[in-house]
C-alpha cells in the first residue's frame, strides 16, 4: 500500500498537521509507504515526518507578500496569469509518474484532479481553501475562471476534512464532500524549559516564513528590560540578557507551549491549535489584509481564549501591554482555556476515515 502526500509551500502548519495524520495512519497500517512532495519546507518535513520517500518539487500555490507581510497584489496577479498552463502541465507530469493507491493533500488543488484521472481516492485537509482566500480580495487579484477551476478540482476529492474555525462559507460550499473533524495537532512531546518560578514565562512565535523577524528583533531589545518576565524567542536577537532565552536551532517550538504562561504571535491556525491543545492563553496580532487571520481572530474572540493587539503597539510598549493583560483579563482567559471542550484528536479521526475508505 502506497500513498502520496502533496503539501503546499505556504506556511509550516500543513507539515505539522500532516505529520500527525501520517503518524496515525502508520499506527493503523505500519507497512504503509508514503511519498511526500513539497519544496520550500522539505528539510523540516524530513525532520517532522521521517521514514518517507521525499520528492522536492514545487506544488504551484504561491502567496506573494511585501517585506511588511502585506499582500503583494502585483506579484500575485503576475504569477497567476500563467497558472492555468502551469497547472495543466503539472497534472500531466504527475499522471505520467504517479503510481499510488491514494492521494492526500493540504491543500494542493491539482492533487485531487490527478487522483480523479488515475481513478484513485483523494483526501484533502484544510482550515481554509485558496479559492476562498483569494476570493476575499477586492479588486480581484486572481481571475474568476481560475477560482472556479480550483473549486471544481476540490469538489472531485472523495473527502475534504475541515477542523474547527474553518469559515462557514467553505464548509457550506463543499458540503457534498466535507467532513468536519476536531483540531489536528501532534501528540505533544513537552520539553522542559529553564524557568524562574516568580516570573511569567512568555513565548514569541513568528510565522513559518519569518515575516515578523525584524519587528521581533526590535521588540526583543525592549523585552530585555522587563525583568518580571522570562521571554523565549525563536531566534537569537543578537544580544544576551538575563531574561531572554533563545531556543536551540532545530528545536521544535511547539513542544514548549505547555510550559508557558502566555504565547505571543500572529493569529496563525497552527499556533492557535497548539495553544488550545496545551491550554495556554494567547496574545495574538493579525496580518494586514489577510482574511485567514481575520477569521481566526474572530473565532478566538468569541471563545475568549486569547487577547489581541497589533504588532506595532506591542513593539512600541510591550511592558504596558503585558502588564495590562496579566493584571486584567489573563485569569479569565486561563480559566476559559482550562474549561474548554474543544477536541484535538482530528488526526486520529482523519486517519480512521482514510483507513476505512482505502485499506483492505
């Protein structure tokens, strides 16, 4: 039995989710062989999802940003003008080379059409879809013909698995093949961090593409003066301070969330999912003109599991923002985290669905 996993090159979250799903699939069928195809994050994929066959190949989806993280509308338009030709050629190449029993993706549209042409089962995992994402921009940055092509390809999948916080527009549109599942997170491997009990432990998380690296470095200088906190950073800020701790290279940051009092970062789905699983309150900031972030923030606000600020305000006066949070709503956020009943066994449920559909 052999499957193929297509992962987009946008963001680190898909690798985390698929690692959890593959782990569960191999528990059900240990002899399962998988081919993993991606490009930008291939080295991380090899670390997180070991013992697969790896293929380095770009899987088409591209999200152009300016240095400040805002959309590069001109870059997006330019790339997607020729996308349909690229997509058709990609599908033909894959059909000629692909010999598998099923296909899984998070979330490459062509994967579903490839499976359809090969007459093999196809499964998708997503908390948002790129047709929905790009359709939120006005003026449009992608042609409606391409949006419709993506939709048709996704509609051909046997099952599309959608976790909590997926926009209702998406689950409604794909209701014929949508399966709603719990959050998809890894089995947590908590790693102990050196800590000072009388200080609050605060962890900063950047995006997988490090779009806020400059701001976080600037922020770190001010954090070094806040002696009542311990701060844990994803990268070396270029100086040392008694209350600044930098994770070793190769450390998987999410393994430390359970030991933190607070996680500070952009409102990415992976960060939110892992914090909910570890029951660690969040201080989140958005990303300009990013509809996914706006949806994530809306859901977390409704549940009362996190507080919100802007990255600019945080960099300007982090002490004020953190003091106000810990002396104000933090206790309510923590209690809400402790009491929530949001299930996090999505990987197991997805694997069981696939197994029932594919494995003999």
